[in-house]
């Protein structure tokens, strides 16, 4: 079996590619940043280049596509919405069109729990409709559009897809802009850990190994044309996360700041999103606790020879 991983040179994509390889699948990466030095064979292609993407599909004929290519940093989307929407929306359309022509059996799409910002506050499961009043952030809108495109290609062309709406991710190789990484790096240098706002924003941090497992399970027949919520095992505030990281380093200082670039971001304050469907249909549940994940990251930093207090 063959799995094409778009965005496979990135943080999450690399873990997904490894998960499929560990199960004995052939893996090919499609990523504009791919190079021969990467861990997996691949091609350097811009996801918005329709002809180039189609050529890769026609040549390699993947059975399954894990589609992770896109702009995942909401602040980058807010700062430069036009190129970001081009990548997230046009790129997804190019992948779905190429998969249709190549008769790919399943496209597993990286979605986001941010789409719940476009739903009533009491919405907790995957069957709730989106509100017509808008999502409040272009990143959220791009994620909703990806879901609609998947439905369009299923209805019009019979292309099976699965959307994974996941919560904020952390784990080995995470990029510095992620809050867990930012806190760990700041703590390692003695602080301060910067919490934007009052620190009451709630997140269900999901380890990338658990997410990669979900991508692999999402190729099952039961997942065809389904949407799944994926969240970490507990919900914590960013203030609580800062306190936990600070404690790991012996109590480094924490400070609060305001940041206008974060306006319109995901709000968990009034909702708990259900992952029951993923447990029922995929047999999936998060295995790595936040405490274990943070300790593993600290151990990895020390093992890499970084100076850690």
C-alpha cells in the first residue's frame, strides 16, 4: 500500500509519514521544502501548482493521501491572508482533484478544532452545522472550506475523504511558534514564560504521536466521508501550562502580555468537544498525558545537549 503525505517535511507530516512506514506502507512526501536529505523519499512541489501535483499523483498512484500541506499558524494567516488562503484552499482543491483522477481510495485531511468557533457554543460533536454568520478568523474559514471541498468531491466524484479536526499539537520536532515549545525554550533560558492575555484560554494539547495514530486509523472503511474530533486527554489553561513548565525548571518567572495579533483565536471557555465518535469508529484515544509529554520533551532537550536548568 502507498501513502502520499503532503506537507510531509513538516513537524506533524513527518510523524504521520513515520506512522505509515512503521506499518509497512510505502511513503512518498510531497512538500515544497522537501530535499534529498529528508528522512523520506519525496518531491519538492508547491501544493498550489495544479499541474505538478497532478503529475505526482499520476506517476505514483497513491492508495491513500494524508493531506497536511498548508499554513497551520493562525497568526501567519491573519498577517497574510491572501497567500495563506491560496495555500489552504487552492492547495486542497488541487490535491482532491488529483486524487480523483488518480483513483486514490482515501484522502485524510488535516482539519482543526478551530471550526467550532463557527458553531453555537453548545456544539460538541461532528454533526453540528456551521453558522452562516462566519467564523471570525480567516484561518478558521480556510479549515471550514477544506471540509466543504471534501464533501463536494465526495458527492460529485465519489472520492472518499476523512477530516480530522484536532486540537493544538506538541511533540518532538515542534516548531518554535507553538506555545509548548515557546514555554520550554523560554524556561530553559531562565524565563520569563510569556502568557498572552490573562492565561484563561483553554486548550486540550494533543501529542503528535497520538495524532499520527489517528491519521493511520482514518484509512479504515468506517471512516469514509466522516469527520472526527481529536483532542488531548485533558484541558488546561495556558496559564496552567506555563505553571507546569515553570515547575519542571524549578520555578522560572511567568509574565502576562497583550498581543493584538492573537485576536479571533480559538476559545474553549464554554465548550468541551466530544471525541466519542473517534473512540467508537476508529478505536482511537489519546495515550500520552500532558505530564508525560512535557517530561519527554525535557528529557529530549537534555539528551540533545541543550543547557537546561
